[in-house]
């Protein structure tokens, strides 16, 4: 059992009604998951204000309520703790409840629009190959050394983060690599965590359905670096114009990486082909199985983090050359009849442009590039015409289809996309709402040597329609369809 007064350490408490010298069972912010002697933290969410559930959780026997607004009637059997920000309080209390696990390992956060999953996952793989016990908190999965858990958010909630970190510490993990999303930063899920380093990849159009504008999106990313301690490192991509912005007011040790600019960590692409990349990193040549300029940036960031964490340079380069692509990130197969299929998570205009430009850099132009792409429902609508414009500009043929329509009409989403197609590209595209049928049609259109890009969902193994997640794996489906077409 934990003492409430210990769990409240470092929390900005405004008032307390009752004694904090009591034992508590566990923390909960979901009113459906509370039990006797729990602490319930009432959070004002974007959809629901959990303060309205205070009477019902008291009926279930909670002993402590942490809230921003006191209810009209206080129950004398319950301790009420008033805080300025319940989300921040939850994060700090979760850190305390689990014994401050992030202080007991080396935690590195990776933020930016694109590249987070690849960098975090490949850092996990590199450190594992180097003989360390490692943890991973990513969009695709959570790994506690070899134990795998399915991820539900890019940045899990504060209780889940600290629970996983505690499990890592208990299992002897020494390093953990964590994707840090703008949502996670904004919702204070990373508050209270002790980071030894932060990485900024790039910033482009994304999540403007959640953030008011691009400036807010940028500033939320920046706040992560503002809070890094002096003992940590801040590593930023200065080929991105926002890289130096991240370092303003940052007290951490500052490091830069780039392909085009003078930087602490500098790479140059010597060869870029379908088989991989030949690079120099700080003057040392290294071959990688990964493809494309965007992966050159990812590899450079990975090398830099490993170097800053003490991995010897030769070992660092050796393992870097062994790393393979992450599920759903430029994952490709070549069918028996010579069609190249690429599955990529590209779900923003910038990411789609990067992938199509990467394909352009390695193609011969004797083949067609056929792109299947959609946009998510209940998300930023402004990127839909932009993605359609990019797809039709940089492909020979495009099929607009469903991504995760969620509660929106899939045809409405496609209509929004079509508005971005310029007149000269009208003949390049067609629309097929059913995603499997769209992939099948693209496969039937492809001839030997053609490149088939399935964009938008990447590693996801589901398609969400009206609140229901149905099994759907782009890589699995395109593999099956190409086999069928070869018969």
C-alpha cells in the first residue's frame, strides 16, 4: 500500500480536504475501473469531463478524489485534493506511485511529424544487438526487453507509461526509447518523467484537427525540449527549419544532425537504390538495407543517439548496417512476376511526398508507379486535397480509397481528396471506396517492373468503420492479391 502524501509529492496542490496520511490502493482516471480505497483523478477531457462521475465513484468506495473543481457536497469519508491541472497531477502521481522508474533507466524521447516509429524501433534493435536490455514505447508495439504488448496510442496514458517503465526496471532494462507525440505532450502524459535525451526529426502538416494551427503544433513539440534537464541531450535535425526553434530556451546539451547543413552529425548519400543506401556518417562509410533520403535522416539520428549514449563508433556502424525496415515503413516485396509492392504508413502530405520522391529516386522511369491512398475520417480535413494533389503529381496512376473512415462517410472523404487534383491529372485517378478492391484493382493494373504503393495505414492491422475495428492488413492483402494474380 502507498501513502497518499507520498503520491502527491511534487504535485501543485491548491487545497486538501481531509488527511493525506492514509493508505491508498491504486490510481484511476476511468470511472469504470475504480475500486475500494482507490484514488480517482477527474480529468477534463476533450469530449467528456470526468468531474461528473465523482458521485458514482464515491458510491464505489474510492477514498480520494483529485479534481480541479470541488463538487457542491463533500463526503466526509473521502479526501478531496484540489489541483490546478488534473492531467499534470495524474502524470506526476503515476510517476510517484510506481517509484519514479524513469529515473532508474536511460529514457530517450523521439518527437516530430515523421520518423518517430522508425527511429525508436531501430534504436531498440541496435541496443538489443549491442547486448543491452532495452525497452520500447512506440505506435506499433510496447516491448519490455523481449516481452511484447500491443500499443493503442502513440504516447500511452501516464499510468500505462509508468507501469511499463516499472516493469522494465524490474526486468533489468537499462535503456528505453519512446515515441513522444504532440497529443501526449499537450495532455501532459510525459510530465514527471526523467529523460536523458530528446530527438527532433522534422515538422510538417499533421494533427491540425487537434491543434488550433501549425504554430501551436510546433510550440507543443518545443515544450518537450524546454523541459529537458541540463544533464540531458537535445538532438535536432537542422535541415528542418524548425530544428533550431526546438533548441531556443532549451537547457539540455545541444547537438545537431543534417544531410545538407554543417552539423555535429553529418551524413552524405553516396548511393540510393532499391537494394539500400550507401552513406558516409561523419566521414565513415556504411551500407544500409533501408531505402530513401528520409531513411538517411533516420539512420543518422539513430547513429547520433547511440553515440551520445556511449556505443563505440565501429560497433555502432556495424549494427546500423544490419538494421532492417520497421513494419509498415517502406516495407516492400517483389512478386514472382516482377511487380514491386511497397506498404508505407505515409498519412500526411509530407510523408507521402517523401515516399513518392524516394520511389522516383530509385526507379528507371520505364515502369509505372501506381498509388493506392486514402485519408482518415474524423481527422484533419485540410490535408485531404493536399495528399491527393501530391499522389497524382508524383504517380502514373492513383486510386483514392478508404483509410480508417471512422464515423465519416468514406465517399465524402474521397470527394474532399478529389478537390486537390489539378485538371491535367484528372485522367490519372479513379476512386474505389472498398480498400481491398482498390488494392486488387491496382494489382491487376500492374505489369512486370511496376511499383505499387499502398499508403496510409502501414503497420495497422485493422480498418475502423463506425466504431468497429475489422481485421485489415495492407501488407497481408497485397501479398495475397499478387499471389492470386500470378496464378
